[in-house]
């Protein structure tokens, strides 16, 4: 893969592939019924990613209650992957129970697992240690999956200590409001602690609210340092990867993701349908997949999307996005129907 398909993560020297491999879909169907359980298939997909130059992998301790991390660690060992050639991002926040793969995130788990979740110093440090044990190696970027009411000073000091302890090399944020992210970043700056180098947010052609505050702060601020935006769900849970009337996927039919088979918001539903139709139109004219168009749009915004794969063919298709450069007119055409949405953070 061309050197142009790699970049550094924020104001760090850490090189990543501009498309990041999402590992949420690897693990146990006890957790979500669309998860790939076949270990051989998981290994095949991960190795195809690596061979294709997609050398950055995003997972989380909560994905299949740690099994996703274990599978990523097995992949590294099975193929004897040089650790310096790949980048591993994982996340902490939600309660996990490796002995109960069916445990799902919800009010009940948060109540009965107390310090086994959240951003207390106790949980952040223990979660990082547990992730390192499951992965069998250090973490390149430890991200906080959500934010809670834990004092911000406690959060940032704990993350700083995770890096100083050698469990992780860098830290990142995910799914929070821009002002919360700025507060955390400023606190780290004022105390000489390690700052975030990445922000993982929900961003795609159907949801562009991040353009109001979060993305401008991450990409343009010079006071606290620039931060890389690595959005999840660039295909809006598959909606931007297929025509409006096509069949839904297993994931979109599952209980945990019912909204994925229909438009995510009732606000602007007609506009969203029009956007999907325009993606299909450009894909047809260009002779590429709808996924290529949707991914190329995210890349055109200076963001580096996290994409999950369920087959080697999907990997091959995603890589084609690098060679698709949308014109200014095409980008404007895709964006024009958009209407504002409620915040998801």
C-alpha cells in the first residue's frame, strides 16, 4: 500500500493506516448475534487486513467481554506479526465479565458492577492491565469509551499513569461533548500530563453534527495541539453501503441494533434517504461500491475511519477507497440534502 495511505495520529509520531480495522464484530454471538465466532474466519480477515496494509486495529475491553482483545492477541502470535508493524487501540469504561460472554451494557450492569466500570482511577488502571493481559502485549492507544461524573483531574492523572507505567503508549478519547474533551485536554496541558492524540466519534454522511465543534477543535486548534479524528460507523451502521430498499444485515435485525435497519433518526428522514440515493448514484457513475464513496467522503474530511469487516472481500473493497478521490462537486452534491440531527453524546 502506498505511503500516502498512512498518516500520524494527531500531534504524535505514531504512524497509522488511514483506514482502521474495527474489531467489534469478532468474538461471541452470546454478546451480539451478528458477531463472527468462527476463529479461523476471524484470523483470515485480520491477516487479509494486515497483508493489505491496514495495520491499525481498534478494539475494546467490552467487545464480547474481552474476547475480541484475546482474538487480536491470538492473531499477532499465530502469524508472528512484528509488534512494531501494527498499532493497537483499545478502550475502557464499560463493565466487562470474561466469565459471562452474554453480559451486555445497560443500567443493570452499571449498577451491579460498580467499580468494574466507569473512569475511576481504580477502574482505568485495572482495565488497562486486564487489556494488556488479554492482548498479550502493550496498548498503543488507550481510549476512554465514554465519559462520566468522575472528577476530570482523577481521569487524566490515571490515564497519565497508565502511560508512565508502560501499559499504553498514548491516550485517546471517544464519544463525548466538545467542551468536555477541551476541559480534559486543558487539564492535562496545565499539569504536564499526557494529552489525547485521538478522538473517536460518530461521523458519516448521515450524521455530521461533529462538524460544529469537535472536528474544528481537533483539526484546527494550536493551543492544546491537534488531535486525529477516527470516526466509527462511517457507513452509518451499513445504511450508506447499500441501496435504501435492499435487505438488512444480521446486525441491523439484532435486538441491540434495531435502529440500524432503518434510518437512525426520525429527524430528516427524507433527507437521509436522498443522501443514500446520491451515494448510490455516484457509486454507479464511478463504477465503485457505495461503501467506497462513503469512506472516500470521510477521508476527504481529514478523518480516518474505523471499519468492521465480515469477509476478506469487504477488506479488498475498502482498500479501493484509497484510490477514489471525490471531486468538489461530488462532495457538495452528497452533502447538500443534510439536515441537523440531535446530539448522540
